[in-house]
C-alpha cells in the first residue's frame, strides 16, 4: 500500500512548514488517475500524524475528475480511465486534469490570532512522472 508512504511525505512536508505550530486542517487534491486511493490516505493519516504538529488535524481530500482534450477533433471530455477514447474514436488525447496529487492548503493554529492562517497552495507531486508507476 504505497498510500502509507505518500501520507508520510505529506505529513513531513506540512510539519516542516508548520515549524512547530499546530496544524488544524490539511487539504489534499487527488486526481482520479493519480493512482492513489483517497480512502487509504485517510485511513493512514491519523496514525502517521500522531506525535507530529498534525496530530488531530482534519484531512480533507478533494477528488479531481480526469479530463482530456482530443487532438483530432478538439473535444474536451471526462475520462474514466487513462484509455477512454474520445467520442470520435480517437485515442490521441491530451491530458488536462486527473494526475493531481498535491497539498492544496493547510491551516495553522496560531495562539496569538483569533482565526487560523491558511497557507498557500504547495505542489506535492512536482518531478514525479505524469503517469505510470509512482514510488513515493
Ligand atoms: Zn475526438
């Protein structure tokens, strides 16, 4: 289950940026073709977060559908799998969305402020292959 390793990376990245402050919420974007199971990440998160600044934080996973654009006819459509062809029959499809795996934002609890601070989007999967095997 490579989701365990992915979850460990997510927790490590956010914990590093939190610099000792308590993290109250993490938002993760997961594309339909990212090759990870959101339920498995949710399952791992509480255990992995234990003893870190993320302990007790809420993990929100936003699923992103896979969309492609046909290079033959220009149609944009939703893909259920990597190999879903265009309605015109073409398999020459440009990937638009679906491989996302990134930390969208996280909220820190700041003792000196009344409201939590939300950090900016941070890509997680930079440098990883766009598709195929993904050893995180
Ligand atoms: Zn087409």
